[in-house]
């Protein structure tokens, strides 16, 4: 059976498995009326947001679909069509994942009444649905289109992968807006709810008297579940496509179709090992080490992938060095997890230093947190450059003689664990919501204790996911960058050299390097603006609706949901347009060399800023948690007040600006690849 | 008369003029006994720090002197010797400038008793001494060594400039440590004094009861005067040298010595126009617009330079396009000033937004400030890439046919205003100290009002200086980067292409891009650690010395000075070693291509981070000032408390980490240039 068919079958299998998990999760008890009512509010808010987001994006998608179809000089229809499907599949994965997450939350709260492991199972399997949906739809899209283009449309093997970029671009576009919109939504609701509720009114987190409490819970889902799902859908699709394009343009003539289809086979393998891994996540009777349970699943997936990869590589390429390049990708994933955990977990010195610095106030808490984020780029960059070096060397010393193919395979191997990583991340908002529901429905204390235990590891798993996402985004972007060079060569017969000493490349580097700064700045301010509108509404409700504080009147939750929905959708437009317009303007005005420089610049600073922001945010968050656990004076102390400030700053850092940079990096790279045939020789600077 | 002789004479003239200014400043009244006593404490503390700093650096300097002399394959003696003189001249400029600053402060306070303009004159001329000392010694060093190498040692014109890199490296090394040590000193003392004095004890800024008050005033001098002076000494020397090296290696054969000596002529011109500009800084009777007075001086200098440049260029090169490239540099300086002022002055919306965001607490103040800093990179990068593009185009379309020479001349033209920029910056600590002395000596309120008025523009001039410094550092670094490529070519006969698509260049880019993050992280934490030791000492004194709070006992100021001196010197070692070791390790282990990538990476992210940090810090500082002026509730309000937190975070951002990045960028580039002959072909990755 061909690897392409195998990949298609594997993705169908995973989709089926997702349905099995959905049935399992939905079959669980959903608790009493109060719980169901709260859960319904969250469901409605989340779905309303997603519907409106996709409606807004449908306009963009349609315009770009038409542009691609009519403006592209070659194969416009194929690229436009695969673009459309990429966008739709990404949206679909978001719908499925979030639809389950907002139903798993209340069932997790219910399960937490009786057992920690029971609750873990519901929450994790709810998250695993998103994981499987994302991976299977991405793989189905890539393998399906590849099959379609080669088998039905009769494109030659060295040309077909180039058309898949449309699918990747569709995924990138949705990912960009979903990350940006979701990120603004979740933090605007969170900050807005906290500023009035916690600080002005002194009521606890998730208190049903807070009019923004439902919006806050909705935010967890649209940000961490739908946004993150779209992000990794795109990473998965684009990484696979980049590897195939690179193979098609440099290796097919000498080594045949196998080099293009090998990544698909690895994709199929990853799906199977993810399904296996899911069943390794469980807690023994009386055990409470949740993080270990989650890791066990990921490690099981990694081991199954490694073993499978050995046989697949031997069978298809008969080259041990390419196998080792894949292992580099898996080891890199592991090391990134370890480093991220070191910088963001309450067990290690960075978070403890932040907590200690909080004793002398918010100023020192912030300086300390900023330093932790900046510091964390050091080990991450060392890991990434070592992985680049090792996988390049292995690829170069393989029978394929291609260092860049080695890098591409390392990146593809990282995808084996994507499903598990998504599951671990999606699990976060489910347990977070479960805790919120338990609080709002006034469930007994031991329920909240169980959901809190589940939620406690959420900060770390979320940080780990972000580290994973940006590292794999960087590797994928590097492969896209190579493909961009090849594409220029093919279309102009000119070998473009992106020499830093060339002033055009340099100008591009500066511009590209600046983009993540500009983009983050915009997002940080957008959160501030959107949060401010929430604050005003919450204050208004406390003022106008008598009896909220006494618990005799019900706040108008849906008003807050509505306000933050509108604000997030409005604020996502400008950064989205900046990201899409930047490479087009630079490409057509300053030319292919400047655009190449821009790609390099955006990869470098995008990676650094994303790591910096995610880890600083995670560390601030857990610094607060560490103090709340009773250290440095505990809740209510000066240190705690300082740590709350740090956490507030960290929120848009880690959940809005930081993660949106992955999408920025890749949308710019995919657009460059698409416009490459048109810009060679027509630009101002030549 | 040859341009070299002219430059030497001009620098001697400037040194003489500095002496005239010194005599003028020292001739002013120094106030009553109380004032003189306070001033003496500051003088002693500042000089003690500078002495110990230079003693520590003497060891480093000696080791590197010997290494250069014995390890360099060619002309080791000449490079080592010019290195030593570069280090000594830089130190000398620091001594002269700071020696005058710590005497001008008390005289400014005294002059402020009678007139605002009188006080401005003393403070500004005190600052102008540093400006003239820095510019004249730098120009003397470069022109002098060039004369020595070509005339006495008989080196050919195309080789002599290459030896000047030793002088530049000496300047870079001192600049690196002075910026780092001074930056840590000033902010550790400031933060330490504020945390206990203002926050714990509730006593005002500059209160003589605060045991760290003298250390705080010393810090202004060692950071903003000595540190900044060393920074711009290095920028001046290295920019000039880079332009000459570039001309020597690419244009001398075709166009003769004139292309090498033209930058020296521009240097001589800049000295003269700086002297002219100094006399344009004055306030009319009853006028209070101090910023306008300072700008008038800078603009006068710019205009004189522009006119002179026209005639010099016509005479020496007879090429109008090179003249315009110089104008690009001057216009860029102006635009950078405008943009920096926009982002950091209380008159415009960014600072006002931060002040407004302070109403909802420290969290929103911080988010807003971080966003302002990140945003400000956008216009700055647009200005810089436009300048690169324009000056490249002009150089390319000149009779010299060299785009890079165009960039080099734009950078050299920027140096015309260096003296004025330093004067404006050095003026800051003088007026800041004057205010402190007025407070401590309990002078009448109108004195403090005058010094406050002078000090108010200090935040903006300091931010403008930093913007200027990093932009000119970036241009200079680009020219150094070109020179690095030429040097590799000369030594290996191989044309190295720094293609971003090459994995070695890419690894270097990642590593170089990460360095400013690592470096800033270290400095931020170092300030925290050093501040903490000050906090402990201040708390101890309040506890052990009875009567401090009542004003009946005198705190042990010198203990605090001593502690922060030791802490700053200790903390400056590690970042200094990182900066020096990084290019050497990468060059010898990963090779010339990776080192080239590293240079590119450090220039890009170093520039972005420096702009980001300086402007965010300046904006936070002035956000606080804006509130203190009575907006958003004024002093003591919630907004004010929030703004104090923002200012505390901004302190190490703008005065420690941000400015040290200029030095980092250039020290790495000069080291690369020095080791270039040795690394071609010997490294691990080839």
C-alpha cells in the first residue's frame, strides 16, 4: 500500500477514534441542573464567538480565494481550492475540539465528585478529541490533496507538493486570526473580570456574582482550545507540506517519489502512536501525580513513534542517518519540555526567585519575571541550534546527501507528538472550566480540590505546548525558507543568495525582525482596550443591577460575552492585515532578496520573543500560585499582591502576544512561498 | 594641510576648549559649607568607584594587550598598542567628564539661587566638557594613530586603517564594562534607595536621612556621565575607524588616500561645529523653554556641519551624492530625536496612555509601557532602513560607486552631533545632582523649582541620546560587518557569502539574536541582586543607628557607596566575559560563516531590544512625572502608586540593560574583525 493511502487511512482511523472518544465523554453524567445551566451559558458563549469569528473570516477567506484563483500565474485554481479546504478543515477542527471541550468541562466537574482519576480521564479524553481532530484533519488534507493532484489531476510528483501550499496557507490564515482573536478574547475577559471582581469588589475568582465570569470561562475555550488547536493544525500541515515541497524540488529527480511520501508515512505513524499514547494517561488508585501521568502518555507516544520510524525509514529509505535525524526531532521535543518546565514550574528556582522578589513589591516581581523570560531564550536557542546542526549533519551524511532534508525530517518527527501535546493543552481549559463550574454551582470543597489539582499542572502544560509550538514553527519556517529560495530559482532561473552583507537582505532582516515587536505591541494594547470595555460593563452592572453583590440578582452574563466578542473580533483585524500585507508589500516593492531577509528576521525575533513571552508569563503565573500555596506570606500578603500584578502583565504576554507569533512567522513564510513566482524581477530594488 | 593633520589640530583645539569651559565652570561659586560638604561626598564616591572600576579593568586590559601582542599573526604590536591607548583615552575621557560633572552639580545648585539661565549655563557647559573631551580624544586617537602608522611606521594607506581596530577595540572594551558597571551601579543605588526610603519609610527622594542618598547621586554620575561617555567615545571611534577600514579595503586602489581621509575631515568639522553649537544653548530673560534651548544648540551644530560638509565634500571628493549621504545621516539624527521625543515626552499620547492606564493599577500601567516600548521599534526601524537604503543608493550612484561607503558616510556624518548629544545627556546627572544637593542642603523652594525645571527635560534628552547611540551603533556595526567580510577575503582569498539559507549562518543568526536577550536578562537580575544588598544595608542603618529618622544622627553614606561599588564591579564581570567570549568561541568553533551570522543576529535584535527598552523606560519615567504634575489624581493617588511600579521596572530597562546593548553590539563586531585573519579555515564547521 502506498504511504499516501496509508496516511489517508490513518487519518480516517483517527477521526473515527475521535468519535469514539466523543461518545465516551458525552456518555458521562453531566451533573445537576445548576451545573448544566452554567455549562450551557459557557457553551453558548463559546459557540457564538466561534460562529462570529468564522463568519468574519469567511469574508477574508473568500477574497483571498478569489485572488489566488485569478491572480496566480500558474495553477491558481488548485492552490485556491486547497487554500479553501485548508481554511475549512482548520475551522472544522476548531469546532469539533471546542464543541467537546465545552461539554467535557461540566462532566469533569461531575466526575470530580467521586474520583480524581475519573475526572482526569474525562478531561484528558475531552482534550484528546481536539488532538485527534487536528492531527487527522491536517493529515487527511495534506495526503488527500497530494493524492488528488498526483493521481486525479496528473501533476508530476515534483510539482504536486508545491500546490499543497494553498492548504497550508488556508491553515495559516485561520490560525493567525484564531490565535489573535482568541488570545485577545481570553485575556480581555480574564483581566476585565479580575480588575473589577477581585480587585475592586474583593470577590474570588469564578464567583457567580461577577458579570464577566462566564465570558472568562468562554475565553479559556476560545483561546486555549480553539486558538491553540488552529495554531497546531497549521504547524502540522505546514511542516509536512514544507518537507514535501523541499523533497520535491531538490530530491525527487535523483531519488524518486519515496522522499516526498516518506513524511506522509511518518504522519500516519504519528497518528497511531498518539492513539496508543492516550491510553497511557491514567492515575493509579490513590495516586495524585498528574503531570507524571500526562508525561507517561507523551513518552509512550514518542517511543512508539521512534520504533515505528526505525522500520519505516529502513523500509522506505534504507538509511539509518535519516532515522537519527527524526530522533533528533523527538529528543528536541523532550528537551524543550524539560527546559520549559524548569522555567515555569513552581518546583524550580526561576519561579521561586520571582516569588521571593515579590516580597519587595510589584516592581521587583516584574524585573525578576522579565529576566526569567529573557534568560529562557538561552537554553532554548542552544537546543534549537544543536538540533539544526545535528539534523543537518545527519541529512548531509545520509544517502540523500541533503542537510536540509535532515532538518525537515527532524521537524516532521516532532509532529508525532502533536496530538498528545494538543490533548495536554486542551485539557487545561476543560479543568479550568470544571473548577469554575464547581465554584459557581457551589459544589462541595473536595470537588474543587480535585479540579484544582488537575488545573495546577495546566500552567506548565500550556507553557510546554507553547515552547513546542514555537520551536516546531521555527524549524518548519526554516524549511519553508529553503523552499522559497528553490521556488525563486525555479521561476527565474536565478540563484538568489540571501547574503546578510547585501543591503536589500539587511533591510529585510531589520523589517522582519521588527514585525514581532510591532505585532506584540499591538496585541498587548488591544487586550488593554478590550479589557477596559469589559471593566466598564462590569462596573455598570454592579452599579445598575441591585442585589448582585448580595446574590439576589443575576448578572447579565451574556452582555459581557457579547462585548468581549465584538472587541476581540474588531481588534483582530489590524494585526491580521499587518501580517498578510507585510510580506506582499516587501516582496513586490523591495523584491525577493528583501523578502528573504524579512523571512529570516521574523523567524529569529519571532522565535525569541515567543519563547521570552510564554515563559515569562508562565513563570509569573506560577510565581503567584507558589505564593498562594503558603510561601512568602501566602494569600493576601504584600508578596501576593505583587505577584498578582506580575500575573496580570504575564497574561497578555503568554496568552495573546507570545503564541500569536507562531502564526505570524508561518503566515509570512507561506505567503512568501506563494508570491515567489510573481516577484522575481518585478520589484523596485530588483 | 592634510585632513589628518587638520583632524589632529581640531581635536587639540577641542581639548583646549574643554579646558576653557572647565575653568569657566570651576570659577563659579560653589555655595555654602553644607552644599560643599554634600558635593564632596558625591565627588569622593564617584571617583572612588571610577578608580576601582578602572583598576579592575586594568587587569583585563593588560591580559588582552598581551594576547593581542603575542597571538595575532600580523602586526600584533601595533594593534595591541593602539588597543591600550584606546582603553586609556576612553578612561581619560571618563575621568575628565565626571570630574567636572561632580563639581558642576553644586555650582548649578548655587546658580539656581539667582537665575534659571545661569543654572542652565553651568549645567550645560559642565556637560559640554564631557562632550568635547570624548570627541576630541576619540578623534585625536584615530587621526593620531593613522598618522603614526602611515607616516612614522610606513604602513601603506590600504593597510593602516586595519590596525586602528585595536584603538576601537580598546574603546569598546572600556565602554562595555563602563556601561554595564555604571548601569548596575546607578540603578541598584536608585532602586535600593527608593525601596526602603520612599516605600518603607515614606521619606521623599533625595532626603538626607536616607543612607543611600549619596550612593544614588553618585550613581547618576557613574551611569549617565561616565558610562554614557565611554559608550559614545567608542561609537565615535569605531564608526570613524569602520569607515576608514572599509574605504581602505575597497576604494583606495581606485580612488587614492582621499577616501580614507575624508571621514577624518568630517570629524574635524564636527568638532568645530560642536564648539559653535555650545554657544547657541541659552535662555532669554524670563524664558523657560529649556528643551528648545538645547535643541537650538544641536540644530546649530547640524547646520554648520551640513554647510561645512558641502564644501569639504566638493573639495575632497567632488561628488554631490556623497554629500547627500552625509545629509541622510544628519536627517536621520533629527528624525530619531523626534520619534524618541514622541514616545517618551509627557506632551504626546504614548506617555499619556501609560498615565491613563495607571488608573486601573500597576498591571495595566506595565502592559501599556511594554507596548509603547515595543511599538517604538516600528518608526525607528523604518527610519533606519530608509537611511540605509538612501545612503546606499547615493553611494552606489556616486563617482565612488560604493553603496556601503554611502552608509559609512551617513554614519560618520551622525558623529558631527555626538559632542552636543553627550553634552545634553551629561547635563542630566548634573541637574539631577543639583536638585539632590538643593534638597539635602535645605535650600529655599525656588532653587529646587529651578533645578526641577532643568531636570524635567533630562528624561527626554537621556532617551534621545540612547536612541541616537543605538542607531549610530547599528550603522557602524553594519560597516564593521562589511569590513569583516573584506578581512576574511583578504586573509583566505575566499569570498565568504553570509547566506541566511546556509545552516551555519543560520545557527550564528540564532545565537547572535539570542545574546541581547541573555545579556539583558543577566543585567536585570544583577540590578535586582545589587539593589537587594543596598536595601539590607539601608534597613540595617535605620535599625541600628538611632536618630536617623529624627535627623539627629547622620547615616553612614559611605557604607552604602561602598556596598554598591563592590556589587556593581562584581556583577559586571560575567556579562563582560560573555560578550567577549561569545564571538571568539563561535568564530573558532563554528567558523567564519557562523560568526558572520552571529554579527547579523546581534545587530538586529540588539538594536530592537535597545530601542524597546530605552523608550519603554523613558515613557514609564515620564508617565510617573505626568501624574506627579497633577494628572489622574496626582501624587499619592492610585495612579501614582502604579506609575512608581512602572518606573521601577523601567529603571534597569532603560539605564542598565538597554544602553549596554550598544556596547555589546560593537564589542562583538570589533572582536570579529580582529580574529577574522585567524579563523578562516581553522574552525569545526569550516
